[in-house]
């Protein structure tokens, strides 16, 4: 019966349902807290009760769910495959992202990215290329890279890697003995790391320098 409810309810979502779903989605995908009070504030409710009731409705329909720890998580997203449906992705300035990724306590600048690029339920961030290391791959200095947060990569992937407190965009090569970060542009030294090293994420796509227009 639950599956039938999800199938027939896509056209039954109200504008406020969709607004609530977007608010939760934007917070989760930006590594922000998606508490009832946070959603209350995002939706402009005077009290937390209507926000809690709307969240419960979306859970019942299968669009949201709760983890074993009681936190909200995304379920079936009715908008993910549609043209023009976006999610707010934070732009992480160099020096404001640590080993654990984005901080939920920092209010980042965000840019709307279509959900077919920033696919739920993964978390993403944008980072500006601080050098010309990946220029031959199409990422000029100052351009933005859309990064899917994950702690693993395959040899050949373009990754965001935190090295000496600096977030670098490099090509990933892994062997049984080491992880090697290399630039495609001559003149940049390779960086050799322990085989247990983990990246901040994998580059999904590259964007021209959009911050001038923001």
C-alpha cells in the first residue's frame, strides 16, 4: 500500500508540500541541519507545528524518511528528473572546508544547480580552481568545479583533495603503495600521499567562473 501511495501522489503534492520538500532537500544537500524549526523558519510558519505536520505528510507519502537516528533524509524525489528543477549548492571558499567537509555552522554563498547534475541524495559543493593544474581538462584558474562529496575515488578521477590545509583539484591515481595527485598542466609537482588517504569528493562537472555574475 505504501508503494501505491507514492505512485499516485506525485500530482497530489500542493505548492506548500513542494516548498517544504525543496527546503529539506536544500538543507540536506548543503550539509545544513534540517530540523523542524529550521524548516519552520524557511517556510515562514509562525510555529513549528505546521512544519512538523507537513514533514510527517511527506514521510507518509515516501518523499522523506527518517534515519535510525531520527534525522530527516530524502526519499523518492518527484522533481529530480524534470527540466529546470534546481538545488542550492554551496560555494566553499578555500580555507573554509575541513577534513569533515562543509561546516553546518557556516552560511555559504549558494548557486542553483539543476538536479540532473547535482543528483539527490548526494551532497555537493562548488569550489573555485586556485591554479591551472587542470586547465588542459577544461578547468581554468578561477573556474568552478561541481564536486560530489565522497571519501573514495577511482584511478583517473578528477578530485578535490585537502592537502596542507589547501583544497586542490587534481587527477587521482591509487596503487597499493600510495595515492598520487597529479596535474594535467606541466609545471605542477605531483603529490604523493599514503594509500589510506581519502579525497573530499569527485568532480562531476566544470563550470566557467560564475561568481562575477553573482
